[in-house]
C-alpha cells in the first residue's frame, strides 16, 4: 500500500503488467488507446529497442485473455479502460510468442526457434485445455514441430466459436542481429524462399483466412519493417500502425509523465527534481513517431533506470546510458556502418557512412520516411536514412517542404551512435585502443591542468590515417566529422557540439563541460578548424598568420557570448567588456558603477555579478555587452587547427 513512508516502487526491467499492478509500482496508463487498437484486427507496431513494447504486450494479454476475467478489477481498477471497458474484454484465448530469446547463431537458430515456438504452443494447450474441444490439447502437444502445432491450433479451433488473439513480441530481434553479424546471405536463408521464418508467417496467415477463421486478432511488435517486408509474400495482412497519430505516444514518457514522476519522487524521496527533469530531457527524450507534430516522448527503459537508481539505490549514476541498451545497439552497429559482406577481404564502410558521421557532428538530413523496404536495399540512401529512424538512432526534428528532417534525439543516442564510428574504423583500420587514449587525455585536460595537446595529437593522427582511405572531395567535412565522432565516442566529461551558435556566429567544435555531473571541471575548449585542399600548396608562414588571425577573430566572438559564458561558468576572459577590480565593476565605453550591477542567483546556489543594462545611460547602451560573467570556475581554451588535406599542419591556443 502506498504511504508517505512507503512510496510507489520503480520496477525497472519488469515487463509483467500483473506484477506491476499488484505491487502498485509506477505505471503509465495508456489503456485508453486500446479502444483505437480494437479498430485494427491485425496490427504491426514498431518502436526502437527498450521502449516498453513488452510491457504493452503484457497489458494486452491481461486485458483480452479469458483467464484473467476474474482479476479485471485488480489489474485494471483505476485505469481509463477499467472505468469504461470494451465488449472485447477477456474474450480471447491468447497465444503469445516472444522471439527475443531465439539464438542468433546461424547453426542453432532454426532449431532454437522451433524449440521456443513449440514451448509457447504447448503452454497454450495446457493453459486452455478446458476450453479446447475434443482431444485438441493432446494433438497440439504431440505435434513434432511448431509449424504442425500451429496448424493443429488453427484447424482445431475453426468453427468452435473460440476467438484466438495471437501476440508476437520482438518479431525481428534475432533476424536483425543475424543480418548485422552474419550478413545478407545468412539472413536471406531465414526470410526468403523456403526459409523457416517465412514459413512460420505463411502458416500464421492461413489461420486468419477463410470463413470463421480462428485468429481474429493479431498484434506484432518489432523494431524495423525490414524483416516484415522480406517475409511479406508469406504474410501480408498486417496493418502497420507505427506512424498513426493516435499511437504516437502508445509507449514512452511524455513531458507531463516525466514531470509527474519528478514531482512525486521529489516530494516522497527528496530527489533533486530539477536535475532529474533536466537529465531526462537531455539524455532520454525528444523521440517523435509519425511526424514533427507528434508529441515528443522519452525512452521508457532509460527513464526508469534513472529513477530506479534515485529511488531504490539512493544515488546518481555516473553513466546515464542503460547497459542493456548499449549492448543492443552494439549488436546492430554493422547494419549502419559496414557493407553486406563481413569477411576480412570485403570489410568496408557502408556507402552512407558519412550520413551517420554528419548526424553525430550535429547535422541533419531530410528524406522521405520509407515505411517498407527489404534488407538487400538497405544501402539505398533513402532506405538507410529511414533505417536509422526505425532503429531509434535518429528521430524527426523538423519538417522541410513536406519531408521530415532527421537528427539525433538526445545525448544518449549521440553517444551510442558515436560509439559506432571507432568500432567501424576498427573493423576497417585499427584505431580502437586510441579511443581510450583520447578518453584519458580528455580527463587529464579537464581535471589536471588543461593540457590539450594529448587529445589533439591523437585526433590529428587518426584523421590523417583515415583521410587517406576516404573520399577527399569533401575533405573539410571529413576532417570535422571524424574529429567530432571520435570526441563523442571517447566518452569524456564533455558535451561535444558541432556548428553551434555563439556570438553571432557558428563555432566548429565546442567541448562543453558536464558541470551537472562534474562541477569540479576546470577547463573547456572551442576549436576552430581551417582547411586547405589537399591539391593546393601548403600555406606559407605569412598565409598561416592570416589564417590564424581570422580564426582568432571568430573565437573572440564565440568566447564573448554571455550565454555561453554563463552556462559554462567561464572565468573572465581578457577581452571581456565587464571586469571586477577591487570589488568594483567597471565597463569599457560605459558609465558603470556598483549601483549598476546586480547579482544573479545560479541554480547551484552560486552567484554571478553582471552589469545591469537597464541602469546604463541611454548613450552607452549601444556599446555594451550586458551579461558577462565575472567570477567563474572554468578556463576556456581557444584552439586553432589548420589542416592541409588530412594532415594537421598548425595547432595553437590563442
């Protein structure tokens, strides 16, 4: 029972709806959408990994299974659907399959699939023995493989009046891994021709056909439409509801859900609600399913993982990325980095690999969202862009002339996608261990005196090596994206930004200190990259001086940005307009005294002195930058790097 001393628990990792309700654990009520779902007889619902699909499946089972009819109030009391249930409530025999546990090893996958699916059919026979007519339960149990068992269920129930609801969870879990790790040929053996997976769906389709067919409802969850399209000739009756507006927030935490959770546990457990809300929005949020008008939602598993640490374990995690999610994305990285062939001779980067690099570097891409495509055409640019969306690597961040604009949704995906870059380079070249060296150098820079040469030298080495094997036509973009991707993958104590706005301009690379996690960070950096084409002559010394002067002027503007200075808690720069001298604030080109200064309260309790523009004389307001921090803790290092082709020929702090 929920009390002040016994608040609602967080059951992280639990996808059993009955257990969650019986323990009064935190639960998002989306049951009103079951009314919309009932308008679709055979539904396919796709969402990225760890988004709450398995819990949704458990809810469907509890609501529609005749065996739960006596527990309806216990399980659905207080929910939307519980207050006004539909006529379909508890009217079905439910046959549920879960393909997430099927072996991903080529030599074992068919036998293991048959074994796991057969177990589910046998469990169905035992569970509903009383409802099954004649000796149907025994015939199901005696059948020698899952196809025959499914055929027995189909023919045995036909004409009996029993309604069958088939639920398939994670339909493409093992096929995606096989495609990523074993290649297209192995995948095709499963999903084309007489492949056993295709035959499974063919058998399932037959159970939906004809007069008085036993399968009257079907619900399939998965990640991408690739496998469904490849088996479509065997199964082509499912309606894909993944992009329908009414199901945009079927799973996932909306902003109001996060706020309700934050408010509840701030009051009951005393957590830092402001920080928790900020972490959720920065690291887990901003997925949109359907179009840009859809409500943004956060990844369910990541939100619950954070609150599990805060509420149960009573600590802030050092890493906000759930290890299970990290493992999931590691398994499919080859889908988005390498070509179809995975043998040592043919290993090469996917032709669209640059798209991923550009996205990690803060870019975006606008292409039509492809709803259905086969594995053989994954490297088509439009299909590849859509694959990133279906996998949850990107989301819809805007609309451009009727086409969606895709970008990375949050810091978690920025990090997970960045991890794919050195992994792919390591597959083709050999740079994997140096990502850890960059990580070490970033921590040394942040906490041990601000020596930037360690990480800069490693970055320059890797750029030079990989530039040799990359297309040099867009060399400047190659240099930028490679550096950004490696910095992100190194997992240092910084948020890495590319082409962000500051001081009426756009910097190349900014290393923002993660002060909410490491308030003791003392150093940050902005890097201005300059590029000379590989085919041009290397710049002479006087030309380098001009390049440096231009870069310095740009860095002056970026570093004088008052918003950046405040957010990063920067120490006063020498060229700043506002200075503290002997306890007084002076302003160049302005009549400013201590009466003109105000103290801003910071979210961490610290204060900041700034000049109050409102009290300046009108004649001086045009010449003043009004908000410049005077007492920060972080030193900003402004670096100029000049590349000639892939070789760094100049680097200096200015």
